[in-house]
């Protein structure tokens, strides 16, 4: 009986934690930043936003030198972690010395990804407002 109760409690705890993960979204910049080039080519990212804040930024497969990519990522990504999309878009982060092309590409990818996240958030709110307007005009 204790085992069944323990399993039920663990299941309930996991279920309760699920809404927090449902608030996460990942922005892939490979499609929206096709023309953004580092020193050797495109530098796509995954930007994870959870509960309205940037949780992580991950550099995806690219042709940049691993040494310069690491240097640029370590100098740039921490500035954005924990910030809201609005706060992050206002940041003025400098390129990393010695990895300027890669840094500038990462910064541009982040900016485009965050702008996409902001737009997708506004569309949801706008759609909800439009549907309310339609339903209220039908009531008259």
C-alpha cells in the first residue's frame, strides 16, 4: 500500500510540474537568419524561453572554428540568460575581441530570434482580442 501511495505522490508531483514546461518555447534562428553570416557561414541558434525569460541559448552545427565559437558564446550568451525578451532586446552587448565576425553573427541571430518570439507573443494576444471583438459585435 505504501508503494502505491509513493508512486501516486510522485506521479502527482510530476503532473503538477508539467504546466511550467508547457510555458517553454524554443526559437530556431536557422530559418529567420539565413543571411546572417559568421566568419565561415551561418551560425544558427536555439533560444529557449521559459515562463517569459530566456533560459538558454545554444549554438547549433556551424562552420565556425570551435575555438572562436566558444569564445564568442561564452562572452555573449550569459548577458541574455534570465532576461525577459523585452529586456534582452534592449541590451547593448559588445562583440568579443578576437571573434568579431562570429560574435556579430551570434548577436544578430539572438536579436532576430527574440524579435520573432516577441511577434509570436503579440499575435496570440491580438488573436484573442479580435475574437472577443467579433463575439461582442454579434451580441448586439
